[in-house]
C-alpha cells in the first residue's frame, strides 16, 4: 500500500482542478495495490530490493509511477485505506480501527460504525470524484474501506473479523497459523483468490477497457498479508543471504502492542 498510494493524491489533485473532458484525452489509470508489503521491495535504491527477484514489479516501476517515499497513515487496514480513498488523515476521518470505516450512503450502514464529516454528510472519495469527471471506475479485489459494511463501494469490501474488534480486551489467541507450517508445495498459486483477482483485472483490460475510456482500474490483492503461504517456486526467488532477520525481543521486553501482534500472528 505504501508504494503506490500517493498516485491517488496526484489523481485527486488533477480532478479537483477542473472538469476533465473526453475530448482532452484524459489519461487512463491502472492502480495496483497489495497488502502489507514493505515498500522497499520495489525501491531500486534500497538493499531490501536485492533480497528477492521481482521482474514484473521492476518492469511496472520502470514504465509507470513508483512513489518509494510514501507511507501509510495508519498501521491498520481500514483506517489506512479510508485515508487513501478520502485523501484525509485518520484523525480527520475518525476511522480509528478495522471496525470503523467510510460509507457513501446512510441507508447501507450501521451509523455507529461509519464515520462522516458531520450532519450525515459522507466523505467524498477518489472513485466518486473520478466518476464526476467522466471516468469509468472499476474497483476489483480488496477494498476494505467500509469496515465490512459494504458502504456503497464496489469491489470486495472485506468483512472485519471478530478478532479485529476484540483487541482492546487483550485477547491474544492466535488468529493465524504458524507461518512455518504454511509452505504449500502442491500448487503454483498460493492464495488462489488473489490470482483470480488479477485474472479479472487482466480480463477487464482486454475486453472492456477500450470501450470505457477514460478509465481508472483499481486492482487490489491481499498478498503478502498474513497468513503467509508460499511454495518452492516462489521461495527460489528469495536471496536468503541478503535477508536481514530483525532482532526479536523476549516476550517480557516487548511493548504490549507488539506482544499482541506477536501472539495474534503466531510469530
């Protein structure tokens, strides 16, 4: 998320200047986003990028826009994505957790879980702004901005898990399997749902895009979000000698937030 999100700022800035007309040949956008990836992986100036082979990422970065100094405004999914879609910080959207998000219409949401600007005026998001300026907007894959409530967004608005709502009670039961037990050697496509998302994006580009210009295609996958799943095909692309394993503190020396994350992710 951190790598590409600033593109949205650029899009919002362009769209807010003046209405875009089709006659002006407005640019088409393909916005690709993954979940929980270290942005340094696709920063050619970072040593982290040398730890694994990413030929497709490298090609996209060379021929597209790569914002390597961009950061997520929140460590949690829904608040960070809410900021991305609205262009506002979490302290403005008041989406503080994965149980609170953005919605477009009052009738589709639980008012206690959906934030607004006041007087039930819902946040204007980049997809709506683009549509107002003549764009065809297609959101494919993980949106996860409406706290599992739908909220009027297209795409897959993932449901917030019960475990995401119980963190304040310090319930540290593992939510994921031990990552060392999740090496899947029986398929070339770990997390098949993400592969299907990419296939949908490619299919739309090949069959629908040229009939819907100008367009903004949002293509979002969950990888490498836990639980971790891989196989020998992809592990062979990792240069283990270039991987620096971070220091792991003893449990009693960890900050309570790190204790929770360590326990809940089974790490």
